[in-house]
């Protein structure tokens, strides 16, 4: 006797599940930066390191039924400032992950660090614990710009941090920003030249934007005009290409083969389980794609985990939203995406996106054939305009 399978409420049917990553949020910082809208909290006194580590392990254990048997290809410790935690704490966590999840043999394990938290012995300890990729929040090599951004380090400490990191890590990313308060194109290019000089495997250059719920939103600094910011973006891209870096994502450049696997998994609409205060998850199942978010405030997160309820909110992604969410990620990649990957990751046929794709093609924002769709140079520059075409139409 055959058994009828109920159709998915969202019309999704996935033939296979995408790669899985693990994100670990550590929410404390030495000081909250005026531009930061991430879930980060200024550490007042000692952070509850031991209690938080135990909560993260419990959080993971509670989530295991949703990811049971799936291999994890990357782990990312983000924040906040994960490097505020001891090497012993990070080692405890990585050991706990390995005991509960099948981590790939070549699993990329990244830890974010700020120059003001660097100690040589501590960072050797991170490497010995299993961290094999370090992401350093430099932001600028200009002391005046660092001061304007509210950073706790200066240019000398930034260079010293990179020197310490290179003694233990081969795979290092530097986070930098441009279009900073009062910054000129010449000063932006000087930051690029400084980054090229220290020669790390990966560089991220982010355009400073003023986000709600930040000090900069309440007290806006004077930022470069739009034309000046565009000139900085062009100069940065040219200099990095000339320096041998591949521009593989809107804000990311890498030496060939050193692209960030964890972030690429996001852009390719892979899955990720997020644990920790305020962490987000996107997980696929045969008949649906679900999103979840943990409780945001660290104290409440610890309490909810103790109650066995770390997830504050969860929902299945609706069919129309799946199209937008996929495009919002995949079109950040200059290479775009294979048509087959849209079908594989959303469970939908590419025909459901034909109207906005045709509009984007007419406006010169994408190039496409039956195998691949990618943003043009114009589409990359006006990415927000391109993505707006895929926003679902809300019924009144």
C-alpha cells in the first residue's frame, strides 16, 4: 500500500540538503563601537566565560535533532569580540563540537579578534585549540580614523597584532572600512597599500554605513560624498586586483584558494546553525527551509538555555521570500550562481523568478544564459537596486 506524502505548505521539495556551517556568537566587547549594530555588549567586569561556554554546549545539544548526522564544513566564532575568551574556553568548545557533530577533516575554523586583545601566548593557544583561520578587525591603519571609529587600538597596535597572528596562523583575514568620517580617496588608498604590505591571505573592505540603533545614527559624523566614496571603491578594487587578490564577493578579496568557506556558504544559500546570544540559523529540511533566532540579551540567553528554550523565534521561509533570500545572497558574488543551484537550494524552479530576472536583464544589471546568472559590473555597483526587483509583492 502506498502512502501519500503531504505537500509542503510552501511548495518546497528539496532533493538534497546543502552544506552545513556552525556559527558561534560571543557577544561581549571591551567597548561598543559607534557604528556597530551587531548584538554586542560592553563587558563590565569579568565576562561569565565558564557559564557561557556551558550554555553554548547545551544550546548545541538542544539543536542536534535538527542537524543530526549532517557534516559541518566550517565553524565561525563571531561577536562581539571572541578573542576576549581564553584559549582554554575556545578549546573546550571546539572539543565539544567535535564530540557532538561530524566536523569535516579540513573544517575551516575562524575566530574574530581585535588588535586590542592580542597576546602572543593566547593566540598560540587558539591555534593549538584547533582554530585555523583568524579574522582581525583592523578597520584602518590611520590613527585619526581609528579614533573617529571609537576603536580601542591604534595603528601601531594593529601592525603588532598582525605580526603576532602571522607567527601562528597562515590563513588570516583583515577587516577594513572605507568612506570613513573625513576620509579622502588618498587616505583610503593608503589603507589598501598598508594592507597589501602586510600580505595576508584575505582582505575584507566594507563601506561604512550608518545603521539604526547606533551612536553614529544618533550623532551622524560627516562622511565623504557619494562620488568620493565611489572613487574609493574603484581605487580599492584596482589596487587589490593589481596586488593579486581575487574579488569574489561584494566586500571580500582573497589570494586564490583562500576564499572564506564559511562566508561563501552564506552567499551560496547554504545552511548554518547559530548558537549563542542573538545568533541566527537557517536550516533546510526535505520539505521546508526554516529560520530561527536565539534570545539576544546575554543574561536572558543564559536563563533560557537553562530552561531548555534558547530559541526566541522560528518560522518557515515562505515561497516568495525564498526567491528574494536566495538572490540577496547569491547576487553578492561576481560569479553569480548556477541555475541548478537555485533549484537545489530553494526547491523551486527558476521560472518563479522570471519576471524580476527579465527586468534585471533589461536594465543591464545581470547577464544570464540557461546555465548561469551573474550580476554585471553595473549590477554589482547598484546591488540594492538589483535586489529590490526580487522583493516579494505583499498582498494588501
